[in-house]
C-alpha cells in the first residue's frame, strides 16, 4: 500500500509524460504480479466500484475527530474533494487501538481483496470503528488514497496510452498488442498479469476480447483552403456519422458478444444482435453503430429511442417491438479468425461489402470482385447473381434492403428489393487500386457466403446493415452533405482514408469526424455553483434559463428595451405600455418569468471564468447552500446536440450535451430566447415526446 500511495503522489506531481512513464515502469517492475494487476485495474479505471459513499466517510470522520460540521463544510468548499478534506482534517483518534500489523506494510491486493471490502460489509458503528482503525496508521497521502479506493473515485489523470507505454517498455511488447490484450473484462490476478506481459501470443486466445477502437479526430477545415483534407476526394470514404452507440459485434468459437466503446458488454440489452451475430461466419468481428431502426423506415430513429433500451438487462417484448435495433456495420476487423486491421480500408470495405451485400441487390465495383471456386475472377459464389434471376436476394445487406434516399427524397413506392449500386473505390488519379490478394483467394470465397434470406424476412441476421458510402466527386460537396445529416438523424460525416489501416486510439490524419453545426439558443444565467477539484474555489457550474414566452411589444416597453442601460432589460416589469382611451383602465404587460433550461460547465476560457466568478460574487441575490442565485442580466449562447421532451425537467425539455458557445455581452437579458423558441426547434427538427430531432 505504501508503494502504491507513493506512486499516486509521484504521478500527481510529475510535470511531463516521460517522468510519469518512468514512475509507472519503476512501480510495475518492483511490484508483485497480484499487486501490479490491482494497480493496473485502478489506474485504468477498469472497475470503479463504490464500497462506501463519500457522505458516509464524512460522517465517520466528523464523529471521530469532534470537529463541527460547519468547519468541515467550509474546508470542503476550499478543497473541493471529500477524501482530500478528510485526509487534511483527520488527526487520529485518541485511545483507539491500531491494526495489529502496520497496514501500510500490507500488500495492495490485501487492501483491495480483504481490508476494504470487510469494512464496507459492516454497518453502523461497527463500520465506523473498522474504518477509523484503518485510518489510524496512515499518513495524509495514504489516507487520501484509501478514501478514494473506498469511494471508487480515484482518478489519477494518467491516460491509458501512458500506462500502455510503460507496460511496453517493461515487457518489450508492441503497444498495439498490449492495448488489444487490455480490452474487455479485466479480473486482477497474478495469472492475468503474467498473461498480459507474456512474450508469446498465448495470452491472446480469449474469444470475447474486442479490439481497441479506432477513433476519429474532429475536422476543422481551413476556410482559406479549397480542400479540407489532403489528396483527391476519391482517396476518401465518406459515410454518415450515425447517432447511436459504437460497438464491436464478435462471433468466435461458438460464442457471440457485443462490446461498447466504453469496454462494457452490452449484449444483454440487445439480444436480437446476439442472434444476428450467430449468423456470421466463425471468427468475425464487425465494427459499427447500434441504432434503433424500425423496419421500412428510410432512416434510423432518434437517439432518444435508443436510450430506452440502455441499461435493460432483459428488455421485454413490448420494448423490443417498439424500439427494434440494428447494427450498421462500417468496418470488418477480423475475418475467419484472421486479424485484418492492417489491411487498408479499401480492402476491408470490399470484404465487408461482399459479406453484407447480396449479389442481386447491388452492382459491386471491381474492387469488390471475388474469385470463384476455381480461382477465376468475376465468378460469383454459389447462390449469387449467376444462380438465376428468380433467386431470392441473399446476404446481410438484405438487412438494409431499404435503399437510403437522399435527404428529402420520398421513399414511398421504392422497390425495397433493390439496393443502390456500390461506388467502386478509385485512387485520386482515377485508377482502380490494386486488387486485394485475399479477395482472389479461392478459399476466401467459401467464407464470403451470403448470410440472409429474402429482404423483409424476420431472420435474425436482417438486423445487420451495411453503412452506405456517400458519393463524393468534389470537396465542395462536403459542406452540403454535412448540413443534410440532420435529415437522416445523423450527427454529420465521417471521412476515412481508403489507404489507412485500422489503428488503435485516436491517430490524426486518417479518420475524421465532421459534425453538423450544433443547435444554439441564447439563455440567461440564473444560478452558479463552485466546481470541484482544482476549480473548488471558482464558480464554474452554471444554470441557464429561457423566458417562458417570447418578447412582445408590451414587454419591450415594460422591461426597458431601448434604454441606455442594457441591464435595465431585466428590471421593472408590468409597467404601463400605452396611453389608455377615455374610460379604459391602463394596460399592464403581464410579467415574464425565466425558467431553468440547462446546466453547462464548459466553453469559457480561463480569463472569462475568472471574470465571471468575480461578477457572480458581487451580484449574488440569494444563497441555497452551495448554490448562488444571481441577477438575471448575463446572456450566453448555448450550443447543444439535441432536445427531448421530459417530465423530469422544469422546462419540460431535456438538453443533450449543452455547453457555452460564447458570452453575449452585446445582448440584453430581455432579448434572450424563450421556451417557445426551444419547442419550435424541437418540432422543426422532427422532435417528438421520445425524439431528440
């Protein structure tokens, strides 16, 4: 435990990445395998299990040290962290017997497997005594670490890449191999640690293990450059950036698994996708997006529909019918047990198209041609296009038998048995790329058998769809495509270099995400609360409101629009707005109210945070514990990804990913947006009671 606490302190004080890597290498080299495995789990946050709440630890501390509650609260307000506050205030308890053995000499695994769980299993005073006995022999740093381990809130601030780099230096293994071995479930043990660093590939034969996800970087085109990316448009694959859950669907050794990008097994929530995975050839791994996509619909349902499926271990029949999910596949990572991530995207895509596109529903380009059993190019596999014109369409692309129309197109009357022709991959010079050697292999053809029955079937594999490639002939088309993404419930575009392998993590240059412009509304700052950690002394958590109704002419007069002082816009309400006729009562403008709309924590730079913090302290009108109400005069533009009706929010609307876009110093509060504007935006973008757009 002492060594692990020293490591945490060293990592916290290290200024550069090389120093942190050296600290990790030194610790792992000296630690016993079981301790190293537990330390790795904590550092990578593989499992943040809360044994005791922070509130309970606070209570145990107060009862043991005799400090008044107000003093603890005042210290916490300055520090911003309960565990650190306890570590600073705990003086030890007079007369309490210490542990028989110095707890700091006990190995980390003894703490994680015995001491901490045993204390958490107790209740009431017995638990308080057990926790305080653990604290007796600890210094401040050790006490901080022990509290963090109890609450599951230890965040070291070390990226997984640094940990993997340290392990690679220690073992001499390639970082990509280690990243792959670390994917999925991780149960700390000496055997797991030894398998992780094993020099051979013996530790890789885990059927359920996913691959590290390849991540895209945000594209920020140079407005002065005609091309947002290097090369010709034909060097890039363009797809929709779907608004769902990223996942890998695995079928290996008779088992099927669905992993999220957060390395969580989620197939219990989506049993129909496990059934679909069983239709794949053994040794297949697909990378794609889980979406709710009702049959016969030209595009998927909004993300809010998918949220109804999340966290359900056993979704009922009604929910399965109301929110049917599919996997829209856009990459093939493993084929017949072979890791093909090193193939260029053009080759992986060609193999994926053959797997998921039935011959009768598309006209594959030359890059998608495969050899027949005799090895001759162009000969279709059994049951393919040459099997007869009356044959039923087959192959997983029958899953996506609905053609994907351009935004605004009417899908009614479309022949759902006919899919759009695939666009052949070409190089920037217009030449077709070198044909894939794997696709000329007659053995591979036997693996590329169509999977599905006719379109419209209820077969499980109809829940697999091929993500369509969007045609791109000119860079000028990118912006129009991006802004049309909302019409198909997509977030924007993905642009992927056809020559790129599938790499682990975020590597700039090959994969780019180009999201559509977010929605925006101007809102008024209503409340502020201090942040946590390093921002514990600054007001950085903000609550914003919208007017309950739009600004009307009588409001403009009543609320001071046009006066010299912009702040008067939030001033007197209900003033007379017109001269009364003889015998009439003066007209009064009904007062407008601001209604809480969204909370936001990001978007301001450090200078603006400090300036706004000073303003909040000098313009507080009320206090509610840690929350301060402020004068409603500051307007901020909020950016967000979507809206959804909600009965849990005072405004009746839930906001998705809100953040501050800019401080509207030029705008009086009375001219901020209203709930009517938010509702109009919700309806204009196709929002319903369950939809976000």
